[in-house]
C-alpha cells in the first residue's frame, strides 16, 4: 500500500479509506448472511427433491421389472426403442440474489399413451405404467437440476465473499490503521516541534522586550 503524506489532509484521506473499507466489509457480511439463508432454504428443497426422485425411481424400476416379467425383456426393449426421443432441454443464465446461475428448463415429459411412437394397444398396462413413471422421474430430475446448480453457485459465492471479507478485515483494515497511526504520530511530532519553536521564539521576544534600549543622544 502506498504511503500517505504526513499531513492533515493525508490523515483525513487514510481515515476516509478506512471508513469505506469498513463499510464494504459490513455490506459483504450482510450479503453473506443473506446468501447463507438462501443456501439453507435451497438445501432443504434440494434434499426434498432428491428424496422425491429416489422414490420415483424406485417405483419406476419396480414397474419396469414387472413389465419385463409379464411381457418379456425383448418386448419391453422394443417398446422402449419405439418410444425413444430427444428431450429439448434449455439452459439459460439467470441472476438470483446477484448470483449468476444456469436455469434448466424442458417441456412436459409425461406423454399420452398414443404419443410414445407405437399404438396404445401395443403397450400393456404394466409397460405403459413403467414408461409413465420413468417420464415423471425425469421431470423431477430436471426440476431439481436448476436448484442443485444454484446451490453450487451459492456455495462458491459465499466462499468468495468470505475471502473478500477476510482480505478487508485481516489485511486492508490493519494496514490502514497502521498507516493512520503513522501519519498521526508524524503530525503530532511536528506539532510538538512547532510548539517548542514557538515557545522559544516567544521567550526570545520577551527577553528582548525586557532588555534596556540604546541610550539616546543629547537633545538640541
């Protein structure tokens, strides 16, 4: 950090810089507190979403195993092949609490029986149920994907904010305090020296005023 001039203006400048840094640290602490609250709230949603996803996948797997048992694995694989499709997933950036994070979106994935690439009559009830449950599980997965991405970005932002707070409170503010003390000490030393010189000057003037003057010549 550059050394400030040892003048009163220099001292005011250092103190102003310290005030700005202190306010910046306070704002960053407030931001971190808000982000931490949002992180906790979002973490609950992510955990709930994962629990729903786990349950949906368990039901989908059970339905698939039942369909394979009733229809045979080759038949179910053939139906799955016909029902295959490309899911149009869109990822767009957005800002939440000042944090840039990607948002994942997709159209509804649960299809009607006639929209799975084969005649509804070719799907047994068990196969149709397995297909529906897997599509529902995929919808849940895409819904929680945005929250998980946002959760990761919030964690990164909180860490970055904590590093900035530490830099201000542990590096910059102590440096500014030390610089303010240095400038103030230099000003005080100069003031004492000026006071001593002024005292000596006044004492000299007093001695000169008290000494007898030059004798005057005879008047004419």
